[in-house]
C-alpha cells in the first residue's frame, strides 16, 4: 500500500512521459491498421486487375497489338 504512494510522491506528473505514452499508444494502434489496410488494398488491386484483364480477353482487346 505504501509503495504506490511513495512512487507517486517521487515521480509525480511528468508531461513528457505522458506525451511519450500517448504517441506509443497511437503507434501501437495504427501499426496493424496500416499493415492490414495495405494488404487489403494490394489484394483489391490484384483482383481488380485480374477481372479487368478477363473482361478485355473476352472482347479480344488484351494487351498491345
């Protein structure tokens, strides 16, 4: 019980540490969003490109002549 009280008394509020913790939390939250979002965009572009190629092949306009 006294240890947490002593730690608070010794360290107190440190705005720089609060800012560091804030940016660490933001980075921790955004990392998987950016990774999985990037993979999702990459897969969506591959699917779109494949479907567009199949449509062009049906019409006989695939690639340069």
